[in-house]
C-alpha cells in the first residue's frame, strides 16, 4: 500500500524537461549580449572578458573566441580605422586646399579678363579682339587684320602696341603657361618667304610671342608658339566673312586648376552682375 502511495506522489510532479532548452536559450542570449556589448567599443579588456564568459557559459576548456586572436584583430581593426580616418582627413584637407587655390586662380583670371575687356572698349577693338574664360584657360582671339598686312608676318605698329599692352598685363600674373597659336584661312600661299600657310601661321605666332615676352618680362620656358595653318578653322572658309574669322592669332593663358563647375557658377554670377550693372 505504501509503495503505491509513493508512486502516485511521484506522478503528481510536472514534466520539467523543458527547462533544458530554456536554459540553453538563455545561455545563447547571454553570449549574444556579451558580444554586442563588447563590439560597442573597441577594447581589448572587454574582449578578454567576453572570451572568459563564453568559456564559462559553454563549459569547454577553450574559449569560443581565442583571446590572442581577438586582441590582434582588435588592434588591426583599430589601426585600419585610424588609417582610414587619417587618409580621409588628408584627402579632405587637400581637396579643400585645391578648391581654395582654384577659386583664387579663377578670381585672378577674371581680373585679367576685365582688364583686357576695358582695354578693348577704350581702344574700340571689339570687332578685332575676343576674350573667353573657360575651365581650362583664358583665350584671347585677335583678328589677323589687327596684327598683320595680308600675306605678311611682320607686326604692324598698332599690333606691337597691342602686344605690349597684353604683355604688360600678363606681367602681374606670373607663373602661368602661355600658348600663342597662329591660324590662317584655306587660301594657298607660296611666296619666297612662305611656302605654305604653315610657315605663315608659325611665323606670325612667333613674332607676336616675342613681343609678349619682352613687354611682360615673361619666363620664356612657360611661353610657346605653334602654327596650325588652315587646319583648325572656326568658321566656314567658303565665305569671305568665314575666312576672315579663321585668320587669327590666339593667346591662351592656361589654368593650373580646372574646376569646370566653379567656373560655370562664377561666370553665371558674373554675367548676372554685369546685366544688373548695365540695366
């Protein structure tokens, strides 16, 4: 009778097997929170504590994370982060400095353009000279009839005066490369002095370049001349007006920093200011 009674008492206890997976789940959650906590701050000591916690939690002789490997990984990760941060900082500073210098250079080119424009207006040369500022250079285009007699490469007195004026202005902007290019129309030339338009355009560019160098005391190493003949036209050679546009000398002051977006934005603001002034 007593044995049966004891057996019935035992059957009245609830089934407790669910505690085993529940305890495992709690252990895994504990391990997860330890990992998250340790990863929130790169600290070798926290990783060591995390390794010991894993060892205790899973009752194994070796921690789930090897301590030395973790510390090395932390050091490598810290160094990599520092290197990325430092590199980004240097690039940011360099980019900011380049932008500042580009803006300063653009202001100088705008100042030179305004000086040239004022000279053109004061001397009624608007039909003979044109000035364009773009992202790569300040381009001065001079019609050949403002510089040379037909078929000749010698500068007229007025052309020398113009070259001296431009060179004098360039003296205040040293250090820039300057390119002088000669261009002709497609009408052939064959004289004792010039066998073709190549020679004519090259000689015209050289003669004008010399005046610029002497007047502006420019560094000859930064100034070059090229003759293109008739092979870079800007207009149609089938009409007298087009051929007149193609006969020209171009002086390019080359920019060191080419930020097209900055040029466009400042040109727009400059045009708006000019429009406001004119109105």
